[in-house]
């Protein structure tokens, strides 16, 4: 075994030989880090969230990452502020007409929204087809052309990793 392999075999979470910035890292100082390491060591499986829990989770948050598709099929991600309508099972996002996500939705309406909890132990994904509203000019800035992206839920899923 080479020297690096020997070193990695003896690494602890506070070992600055492999992680020189570990002591400055908020991750290694966080109180949940030890619990997370212990839970992951036990191979605790993520808990699937049911439809009601997913809907509640989406309603509790406002930020997510919208994935649209480039012409070559690769994803393009945009951080967005959204509004979840649980009755209609729709996500609404306000944006401007000149954004790349708008152009991509016009080319291919398939999109996904990923929403994570602040501690990243829980997430939800909304997959579906996006529709664009009519473009309107705002009174505050007549040169600004705004519209809504409405993502209709085709599939909704997510999990939680219970770290306690």
C-alpha cells in the first residue's frame, strides 16, 4: 500500500493531514456531523416521503433549483423563487423573458424543480411539463418583460434521512 493509502486508512473526521481545512469547515464543527457519520455508518436508509409530506415540504420552502434542458440534452440549472399550489399541484415561477430557462422551455417543456431542506437531509423533486404565460410589461420598469413559468406536476418524489 502506498503512503497515501496508509494515511487514508487512518483518517478521522478531524484529521487535517487529509482535510487541511477541516478545522475551519462548518461541516466538521456542526453538532449533527457526529450523528450523521454514525447514522450513515449504520446504513440507515432514506425514508420516502408520501404525497402529503412532499406537498407540505414544498409549501414550507420558496427556493429551489429549476432544471431545464439545453438543445444538446444536458441540464441547465437555475436557482429560482417559487410558489407551490397544492390544489392544482403546480409550481409558479416569475421571471423575465430574456432568461435562458425561458428559451429552453420554449424548445422543450420538460423541466424539474429540486428543493432541499436547509440541512440537506430532506428533498423533494417536481417533474413535469412547463408552460409559459403571456409576457407583460411592468409598471415599475416598462422595459422589463415578465412572465410566469407554470410547472405542472407529472411526478413528485423525495426522501428524508432521519439524523437524530
